[in-house]
C-alpha cells in the first residue's frame, strides 16, 4: 500500500477543509442547539463534490477513488459529524447500492441527483425489533400484479425526514436472510410517513427518523437487484459504510487533536501554558497516536476497495478501532479543556457526543469483534 497522497487527493482535501472551515465550523454550535443543520449547505456540498466522489462521471459524479472519499469524510468528521452522516448514507449506502445492483434505468434516475446533492437517499434497514440481527426484519413486501405493496416500520434512519428516496429492505419470502429484498421507494409515495427523532445525545444536526410504511405501493421495477438478494445488498454496502464511519471517526480524533493543541498552548496555569505539563502532553500524545493509527486502518481498507481486493475484515477492523479511538480521544480532549470542555463554547463535548454513536451503528463494536474473530478462527460465534 502506498501511504502517500497524490496531488489530486491533496487538492480535494484542502478544498474540503477550506469549504468546511468557512461554511460549517462557524455554525456547528448553533446547528447542534437547533437540532438541525441549515439544509442549504447540502447542495453546496454537492457542488464541492462530496456526494459524487465515488460515483462515475457517466452518472454525474467525479469518478474518484475510495481513499479520496475517505479524505472528504475525515474533513466532514472534523467539522461536524452530522454532515458526514448525510453524505455517507446518501452517497455511500444508497448511491453505492444503486451503483452495485441497480439497472441502468435506476442508475440514470437516481445517481445524478445524489451526486449533485440535490437528491438525498436514506437506508431503511433497522427496525424497532432488530438492529444487529437484520435477517429477522419484519417489514413485508407482497407482490400484487405489477406492483409490490410494502408494510412495516423502520427506526433510526439517517436523512429519513429529508430524503427523496428510501432504500427499503423488506421480506418477500420466508424467514431468514434469503427472504429479504430491497426496494427504491420515493418518499412522496402514498402511505410513506416519517417522524423525526429528537433529543439525541449526538449527531443532533442530521435528521434521524422513524419511518412507517402503510400499504406503500411501488412498481416492480423499484426492486433493487433480484428478489431475495436484499440481505446481500445490505451487507456488502455496510462493509463499505464501515470504512466511511471509520474515516469520519478519524476526523473526530483529528479535530480533538487540533483543538487540544490550540487550547493547551494558549491556556496558562501556574504561570505557563498547560501544554508544558507532562500529563497534558501524555493525553495529547495518546490522541495523536490514535489519529495516526485510525487513519492508517481506514486508508488500508479504502486502498483494498480501490484495488478490488477483499476488504470486509479490514473495514471491520478500521470501524472498530477508529470509533473506539474517537470516544477515547474526545474524553481526553474534555480532560485537557477542564471545565471549558464541558460546555459547548468549545468543540470537545460535541466530539464526544458525536463519537459515542459511532460505536453503535453500522455494526456495534461487539459485532465487529465477532466478524474479526470469525475471520481469524473460521468459527462463527453468531450462532
């Protein structure tokens, strides 16, 4: 693996950082308090290229590599992880699924808008009764002539209130993974209802919703892939999604490092900057090491994707380590800030709140350990 970035990658990284420092960082406290970003930033992010990085030029994207995509998500995680979630779900989970399994008609219909940030997607997998065990989902899709009729409920759906299309996973067959199919459902379809979840600990700026499907009728050509292929669509997409989460966590750790260095070199106690004290430098060093290690693990997984090599275990490793590192680093950042770390005038407490959910979604830390353990031992601890 070549750990150096080329000129194009560094150029996008600098462009992304400059844009977010102007358009996001000054507003993130207000967005967090209001529990919503200013959605006008979404198409502006599309113009920069955040949504189109891994979408081919034929469908309006930039056709870039996955390492560059990670660089963009790092900057989003550093600036405001709520923005990272909007991009990685719409472009990564939904756009990636359409790119991998969609018909040409489906690609032409949805991908240009997703790449531009003018169409948002949400990923309708998790249900109130199942999260880590999606093979037991209960949402149903029943064939009725040339249509399917969907009924069920989804929860914790990022972009749910804003999305134009929902990738809904529903049961078309018997129990278990083989009975699940995937459908591209326009959110303005009759019977599709969404209610935003408020009062979240972190990621307060992004829309997280509960979705209700009551007699939602879609044509048969809304099916993504084949009947019974939905579980494979979800799992393969989530493997890449875990790399996205890892990259966003790298951004959180990097943000912790930068804010702590800036604060501790200026804040004085006992007549000198607190950065001069050994125990403060100990915490800074720990954050710095976590930033480097997380970044290398995320880049390794992204590089494997770009090379077309198996990356599932590397994705789980990166997601597990980087999400836990983000929590550790944010905790240390608060300690370095002292009492000021506990208020939202400074970013440390927001980094901690945003980091905490990263160990939960797209596969908990415990699920990642089971996936890694299965790969190393050949023994499946899930059953």
